[in-house]
C-alpha cells in the first residue's frame, strides 16, 4: 500500500532531514481521491488518517492527521525524479505547533511526531 511507502519507505536515496519552515502544498487544483487510516508509528494501531488528492497532471498530495492534528503533507509530482526535494517531499510538524519544520525525501522514514503519542 502507498501508506507503507510514505511512512516506512525504503532507503534507496539517502537524505538527511532538512530543518526549516515549509508551506503546505496548494491543493486548489487537486480533487480528493480517497481516504484511509494507517499506522504511522509502528505500534499496530491505525491512528493516522490519510487523505489522497490528485490533479489532472497525475500529481498526488497526501495529508496525514492524528485526531484533529494535521502533522504531515506529502507531494509526489508525476514523472519526476523522487530524489528532487523541490518536487517530491514530505513535510512534518515535529512538535505539534502548526509549523511544518522538517522536510524528508519520499523514500525516507518518518513517523507520527512524539508530541501526538498517547503514552
């Protein structure tokens, strides 16, 4: 499933997480294509709600939320190199303050932020 690709991706490309402030992708030209729940922290509980959006060009955007907290966006531009961090990435709010402050390549591993853990 694509969620497995997004949340626990294989390390074919090696990137370090990029720190900064990143804007959520503009989804005004996208249409909601599907929704599902997934396990974003590997504990066997499907706590992450994923929404998949597509545009006419075949690009896809995913939003990831746990409870009412949106904690990540993923953009995958159709026909482009997955290693291009400007066109293909995951941005994550690492501390639940509403600011997307980490950027990952599509093939990097990332998880639900610790600030959303129930423990």
